C-alpha cells in the first residue's frame, strides 16, 4: 500500500480525479481525519472537507508507476 497527499479543491478536479482512477482495477481510499471513503465514489468525496489536503491510500503494487503518473496533477509535493 502506498499513501500520497492530494488536493481536490474544485468540482472539476474531483470529477477528473474519479474518472482517472476508475480506469484502474486497484482499490483507492481517501482518508480525512477519522473518515475513510472509497476514492471512486464521487458522492463520498463531496462529503469530505475539500479545502484541506487528503491522504490517498493506493492498494496496488502492479500498476503503481502508471497510477502515480496519472495522479501527478492532484499530488501535493
């Protein structure tokens, strides 16, 4: 499992993020405080505080390079 911090501070970013990660068969969780939601759930994402960075847990080892490349626009360095 890999964890990165992402920022989804606009509606378009959330929509594009969900479209990007649904292409992968891996599981993704968003962790914000004590809440853990499925990152492929657009409704779940909108239930989080999107003004702050969110931890994304990636449950995959096989596609990790491709996933990280896809997530570049959302990752906070």
